[in-house]
């Protein structure tokens, strides 16, 4: 969730404005025809005295390689994104710029889905059902509640499912094309470990948002200067009190633009060093100066920061926890209330010594660890999701938690024992590799998307839209 160009030519003056105008005309055409139908309906008593206005059929807005984006697809997506922005409290950008951003996002998505299709990447209905169920769980809803909420907002459930399917497909494609191709050398690992060893700072997590003004590939000095000027114009609006999320949705060329530029919470050692340097001295709510990377000019906002629960790659000794759990996953059949109720019942049996933990885990747990009586082995800091780790860290050896919710479902957790032990060298190097990979991932993903967009054949067909 990049570069504006027409017919594979980027950066031509005047095109951004004309595209916005044409898109507004497309939407006005829709509204005009809808209004004509409403008027004809309300004035049925005068049906014979007035000629009915023609209704515009669906039209092609853009051709992307060998597929099209239709006017109706665009309108449906626009309404969906508008709802999401309003729900997030993001001020709406100017309509023309918003439509430009949206069409560009749809073009890039279409190019990704086409490539995924070529590679045979697909998501079957069973996997899709599980993903939709997880979304409901994360929003503390049953599947039916989620469906009802979407339909109240005017979003057909089937369309929502297909959007989720497409997001999963694009994520798998990026894993194949970007994640798996990032190269990390042994010297980079050595340097990372040395860097961490020289830092006495505690680990922090940062919640960032960004605005990216992208530089075209093989850009001329004039193009670079123009993009720098655009970044400075955005910075000027921010200094005058402009809303960051609104300006991101208006101007950012990043895939997260239509989410207000939100990057979410990330550990500091998993952020690009360029980003860390830019926000190092900021307070929450403050905005960085313009920083330049290989992809363009970035403006970063520090939304928040907090202590991170993660093992540093250079840690010599850490406390490990030996734990086991019983997991009840929620689904179309098992609601969150049902899962919690079942675990309360199981905990009562355990508290009353009426059953053994390992026996109940084998009978009821929906986790692969069930065959081992729920045994998860020795757990390092950062190995589990935060909700699980916080609950586990609050238990004494032998103690059993109340039902705990995580993205996977509901858990009963029992801590068996704890120990402090030296971290094996191979694990330290593995953690270092993971951190370096994540540092590189943001820039590598943006670079790949830019190349994919540059290679795509895109033809706009706004002459097919009647704005009368």
C-alpha cells in the first residue's frame, strides 16, 4: 500500500496537473450521470415530457501492460481508501492530488499482480479464510461482526476478501523479488556486531511516518533539483502547520502514501541508518530535515518511541525462559468468546489439580507444539510476539497465566524455569543478519517498485470518460 509518468516517460512538466483535472472529470462524469438517474426517478410523473439522459457505461481509465483499470474499479477503490483515511483521522488531501496518488497506486498494484501471475503465485480460499479470520481477531470481532461492519460502511464482503487476497499475493511476490535477493556479507555482520558492542544505549522502538519524493532512475541534475524543490515545498507547508498525514497522502511517492505515510513501530536496529540519524534528536511529534537516499528525498516524522523487548545481537548472556502453552485459535466456528471461555475452563481444571497441563495441551491446543504437551522449549527475548512475551515475563516458574490474546488466538501460558546463559556465537550472527536485512529492506523494496513501474507499459484513456 510510483513515479508519475505517461507512456513510460517520467517527469514531463504539466502532466501532473492535467492528470488530476482529467481524473476529476471522470468522477464528475459519474456524479452527473447518477444525478440524472435520480432526477429521472423522482420525476416519474413527467416521464413523457422529458428525454431521459444517457447513462455512461463503464470506461477504461488506464491500460497497464495487457490489462485495464476501469472507471468503476477506480471509483470503488477511491471510496474504500477515503473511508480508511477518515477512520484513521487523516485529513483528506485535495481531490485531484488524491486521485493522482490513487491511480498511481492502482497501476503499481496491477503491475505487481501481473508479475505474480506469471510466477504462478496464488492464494487459495482456505488460506484466504484464515487471513480474514485473523483480521477479525485483531479487531476483536467475530467474522460475522467484521462482515456486518464492512457492509454498514458500504464495502461488499466479497470485494474485501479479494483485496486481502491481492495484498497477500503482492507480499509473497515482494518476498521472492526483494527479501530473498538481499545480499549480506560476513564483513557487514562483523561491522554490525562491532557497532553494537560500542553502543551502550538501550534498544528502542520507533513509530515513524515518511514522505518520499522519489528521484527517477538515471535522473538528470535538473530532475534531481526539481524533486528537491518539491520536497522543500512540502517542508515549507509542514513548517506552516500542515498535517503530515494529509501531505503524505498528497505528495509522497512511497507505497504507504495513502496510509498517511505510516511506517508503524520498528526496532531501531531494523531501521535504515539514514532514518535513525535523521530522527535521533527528535521528540515525538517532530519532523526531520530533508534527507536524501538513493531513491529520493525523505521527510520523517517521529510519531513515538518506547523501550524494545529484544535481544541485542552482541549480547553475551541473556535470560531465557522455558515455557509451554495451550493455544485456542478463533475461526468462523470458534469465536473469541468461545476460545476464552474454553481456556478459563481448562485453567480451572489445572488450578484444581484435576488434569495435567501437558495432557490438556495434547487434547485441545491448536499449535504444532500440542504433540509435545505444549512445550515451546527455551525462548530468547524477542522470539515471541509482544503480547505473549509480556504475559510470559510476568509469570513466576510454575505459574499459569489467565487467557492471553495474541494475533494467533488465545493462550494459557506456563513458565517452567528460567536461566541466564551465554548466547551462542552463531545466534548472535543470525540476529545481526536479520537486523541488517531489515535495514536494507525498505530501500530495496522502494527501488524494486520503482523499476517495476518504469518497465510497465501504461497508457491513459481519459478520452473515454464523458464529464458532461
